[in-house]
C-alpha cells in the first residue's frame, strides 16, 4: 500500500531513505518555486505576474515568448491529467479498465474540467 508509485522507491532505497526523501525532496523542489512566485507576485501583482515581470524587465519579445511557451506547456501538461487519473483508477480497481471504459471515463473527465472552467 501507500502512495501510488512509492513501492519501487522503498524497495530500492529502504524505508529510512525513502521517508527522508519524501520529506526533504518537496522542500528542495517546491520551496524555491514558492519563494520565487511570492517575490514575483509582490513585485508585479497582476494575473500572470511572471509574464508581466519578464515583459517589464526583458522587453515585449521575451515577454511574448514566455507567455506563449507557458500556454503551450499548460496545454500539454493538462492533457496528461486524464490519462494519469485513469492510471490511478486502474490501480484502485485492481484490474485494467477496458479501452471503451477508459475512453468514456476520459471524455467525462475532460468534459467536467471544461465545464468547471467555462462556467
């Protein structure tokens, strides 16, 4: 049991190293991002603060590039979420879902996300 995907980490590193990794790695990974985001939001309190920051400090061309790459990245990142959620559903069900069930469940997940964001 435990968090999905944690078993290989525990198997490879042992319980102590796995627990330390699960406690320390989020701080090493997330804390600098949180501090950077807080700094950018306090410096330029707009929606899309980091894009405004790049535009203000490095000009409109790099600001546009930053915004464009951020939008494209979000499209591809968000597109992976239904597949990942269905992978968790497979693990919880104990057996792989059939292709038709996966297709309809994926469509329902995407439709619910679109509905939540459009309204």
